[in-house]
């Protein structure tokens, strides 16, 4: 330090202790200020909220406009009105449009956004990219569009306030907006921090002056909390599905043919859109609804894009391809620790498209089929996860009588089941899995026939649709006695259609194994005729009973109890047939008189 007036150093500068002390103090202060500034710039208040570059928020890096809806949204009028009423109400809130992949959640949200914008609402569209920091940037940009001042953002940048709080304090103070956050399929990772979404302290809150609309595959109330309005989507009704097909391919056939194809596709919008797009292309091999529906039997994988090489790696593509759209949910469940979700779904897909008794899906079945270790708790968790992501439903039990016990049921959407089954193409594991299923089905049937009184009725009704395929695969084993006992239970339970199905299979097996004249075979023909009569098929029952009576008289003799019972039942069937004929003639005569 020099005195430039005298060109002589000051007296105090000659004291080196003082000089170095001053320099040391200035260095410590400078370093302290530097570290403090960095701490302010990168501080993490409120559970790990980072500062945000102001310029990035103000400018934004991508479009926040909702996607265009290319076709009329069909069959979702009630859901759209529910969302529109919340938007128009002005009270704000959060609505979660949720359901399995392929149900059209994004399309519904885009239509709701278009309607809100048409009514003068400010609409912001955010696509979740599994990045909490990016979501914070996008919501901050949305708040900035809605008037959040730069000074408040500067406070968040310097760490004086948590950005998430600054954003939601502003969103709570302004009205007239709809913010959509699309594809939040991993709500636990939304952030900031590791707090649960239902705590409403993170980026998704129901406390705004406008409406926050979230789409997700997660359908759990536990995830979204008590203040979220859950709109759980279901497959489209057949008439609505037919309208989707006719919108896409109006010249591909009649409304009835479109409705039949919609029913075949299970009302899944993703499958309907795939079919409609295919049929609208002039160069497609199948140009009508009827031809497409018929071709599904032989060309299912090709027509619905089941083999798409890029789909598994690209979520944006996977959401448009029928098979791989559910892989996203299964991958997420696996990441969340539900390691048995995929194999349990695959096991269920190997059964028939009918409800499955919950008691059939045991840890022993899972282990025997897949070789994976399983416990009651891990199987429960897998089923809960599949249900949470809309891949598995638990239908309400049919009315089986007030004194019958209720049996829990599991059921896959028919298209989920069919696509999953088509994806299981490896023969060796499939053989192992089917063998395990057959063994456990046989055990379940035996256990059901041992149940006293009415207790086995509901379980028998659930098992019956899955047994014909089981018989086809287990032709080398004679389990017809057990199945005949199960058919007796179905008869007692009043399940005529299920009984008829099983009686036919038992008869075919006994004819193959025992021959046509064996007493057990003759008895099976007798019981099948009775089942036909219970279904109201009196003509078929009478014709079969005539044949059975002749065989019984020939093999057993005219005085055998079964022969006498057959003769009595034939008389009853002929009486019912005659009565039905008289009633038919009476109705015809009445109609002729009215027309005259």
C-alpha cells in the first residue's frame, strides 16, 4: 500500500503483523460471502426444493398448449360434464382422470381443455416426464403466465422462499385457469422431496383458484388423497365404441357390424382407434368391420400392433401400440417392488375370459408355474398393484342366494388378457405354466365338491368356464367323476348354462375313455338331456332322451331304474314341448286377430 502523495508508505504499513492480519480478515470475509452466495443459490428449503433459473422459467423451452383432438370424443359425456362443471364452478380443485392404459385419458383431458379454453379459461398443458425439477419449471412457467411477478420468482431463485410454495400461493390467489399435468404414472416421484402426493405439499395440490387436472394410470384413492376428484374411466359401451369406428371408417359397414367389432375389442379406445385407422387406409387388406373382426382370430398380433420393435423402449410409442401400452404399467410396478405383478397377470391371461376365483391364485400356484418365490403377502401385493393400475378388476358377485357365501373374483379386461396371452409365445415356459394351472384347477374342483351344502355353489360357478380348456389339455387323465360331481353342484345352484357346458364335456370324455355303452356314459347322456330341459331347450332334450331311452332299454333293460327315470323325463319333456307349441299357436292366432 503506497501513499501516492508523499511516495512514502504509511507508518502502520511498516507493521507486518497488522498488514497480514488485515489481509487474512479480508480473505475470510470474501470466502464467507462466496460460500453464502452459493448456499443461497443452491439451497434446499422445505425438503429439498432447489432454486430455479429465472430466465428459464420466464421463457420456457417447449409448447404448453394442449394437443389437438382429431376426432369427436364418444361415450365420455358424463365425465366431460363433470370436469366442465368443476371448471365453471370457480371454486378450484384437483381432478384425476385415471384408468388402465388405452382408455383415452389424454384424449379426454385434451377435450376438457379445449372446452375450458372455449369458455375463456387460461389453459396450460404440461406433460410429465418423470422429472420433478422439470415439472417445477413448467408449473412455475404456468404461474408466470397467470401473473406471478418476477420479484417472487427472484425470491425463489435466491432461496428466500420455496418455489413450490411461491407457485401455489399465486395459483391459489388467481382464478379462471385449467392446468393439465398429463401421464403422471409414477405419482410417488412427483416431488419435491420424497413426500406423498396425498399430503398436498408437493407440486400437485387441490388448493388453487382454478382446476388442476391430472391424468394417471394410478387409480388408488390412497395415492391421491381425500380432496382429489377421481374420474375412473371404464371401457366404452358397445354403441359408443361403434360410433368411434364409424367416425374413422364410415364406409366400412353398418352400425350393427361396427358394434360387433367394438364388443370384440372390449370397448378399449386404443384398440378401437387402431382398428379405425387401419380400416380407413385404402390399401389395407381388410376393408370392412366384419372382415376385420373375422381376421382378428388369425392375425391378432399384426392387426393390433402387438409386435412393434420400438414400442418397448419409447414410452411415447408404447402408449399408441396396444400390446406395449400395458408394459409401461408393469414396468412401473416392477420398479416399485411389485415383482410378481407381471407373472400373475400372465397367469391370469392363460385362463378363460371369465372371472377367476381369488382362491385359485395362491403362492403355490405362482411358484409352481413360474419358479419364482412367492408368499401370501407378495401375491396380495401383486394383485393390489394390478388393480391400482386398472389392469385387473374385481367384479361384484352375481346373486347366488342370500345363504351362499361370497367369493372374491378377479377379471382382466378381455383385450388385456388376449394381448398378454399372445405375447406368451415361448413354448417351454408355457407348458410349465399350463401344467401348473391344470393341477391347481383340479385341486380346486376336488375341494369344491367336498364342500357341504350351499357353500360350494359360488366357487363351482366361477370354476366351470375354465374347465373345458383344462379338459382339452388334460386328456390323458380321467377326472370326469369329479367334474360330474361339480356339475351336480351347479345343477343344485341353478347354474343351468354352466352345468350344460360341463355336462357336454363330461359326456365327450366318457365316450372317449369308457365307450358309448358304459353305464357311466349312459348316465352322462341322461344328465345332459336334463340340463338341456332346464335351459328350456325342450326339443333337443326330447330328441336326446328318445335316443337315451333306446340305449338304456338295450343295455340296462326296460325295468332298470335309470331306464324308468329316462322314460319319465321323456314324457315330461314331450309335455313341455306340447305346451310350448300350444302357447306359440295361441300367440299366432292372437296376432292374426289383432292384425285383422
